[in-house]
């Protein structure tokens, strides 16, 4: 377009200011492309250092693909790491209560003995014993405290599970939102962006539109494409969060 503006300027169709504006816009695009490439190279070096490699990371360059996630039962939340941690905490609290109860429960003992009398005879016998805790009241208080602990851990687990269910509903809504916007792009947005680029370039090269109108059309087309990429990225990130939440 900068060359087209130069040709039109030499033909007397546009002013010098429009020619310079087109050249400046082209220079800005080239500079932005160089800046993005520099950021990519810098990120490759930093990732290589983080991973302990002796060289920059070699990226796998391929088009972004639309991911997918479906869930039929919210019970999958019980497979998540947080849910398993909560279940383990409840089990530990119950085990502690059982150990406390065992300490103040009566225990029985039995034994056999033999006594040697003065005349050399052996007098055998046996004995039974009943062991009762001396501090039964204190031990009962500990057991009751353990019961309160179990109730608290259970309540915390249910609260965490409810929060996960709410988060699951939010993420599923986000997924549906992104899918709707991606469907619009595939049905209409892609064709609209391509048509804006085609007609804008053609009309400007033929002198049927001004440079300002041409830039506006190009920015509108680029906006459609950028929004599509952002929606695609948002969908894939949402799917990653859903998989992490449900332990998949």
C-alpha cells in the first residue's frame, strides 16, 4: 500500500501527506513485526534457562486448534487433587478419634503361672485381669474433641467441594461463550475479514477510497482476526482449567 500511495502521488491523485502517512504506517508494521520476533527470541532463551537447557527452546510452530471438553456428571470433581486431599483429611480425623477411643476402652488380660512350694511341689495357677483407664474423663474429652474435629474437617471438605462445583459451572459457561464466538468466526467472521481486506486493497489501489478509509478497513479486518485468536486462546485455557479441576 505504501508503493500504491507513491504511485498515486506521482500521478497527482493523492497529496504528499497521504503518501507519507502510508509510508509511516508501513514502517510501523515492520517495526512491530521485528519487536514481536525479538520477544519470541527472548522468551526462547529464558525458557531454556528455566528448564536447565544449554540452548534456547525450539518452539513447535503449528496453527492453534480448538480444543474440547465435555462433562456428564459433577461427581468427577471428587477425582481432583483438592477433593482427594479433603477426603484424606477426613479419614485422618476419624483415625485419630478411633485411637483416642481405644485408649479409654477397658482391656482384658490373662496369664498362667507356676509356684514352687517348699517341699518341691509345683503349684500351677492362672489369673485374669481387667484394666480400666484412671483418667477416663480426660480421655472422653479428647474423644469428643476429635468428634468436633471430624465435623469441622467434613464441613471444610463440603465447602471446598461446593466452591469447586461453582467454579465448574463458571468454567463451563466460559467454554460455551468462547465456542459461540468461534462459531461466528467460522460461519461469518472469516469471510468478512477476507472481504474487507480484498475490497479495501482494491479500492485504494484504484483510487476509489482514501488512505484513512483504507486503514480503517484493514484495522477492522485485523481486529476480527485478532479477536478470533484471543477467543481460541481463551477456550483452550478454559479447557485446561476444567481438566485440572476435574482431575482429568
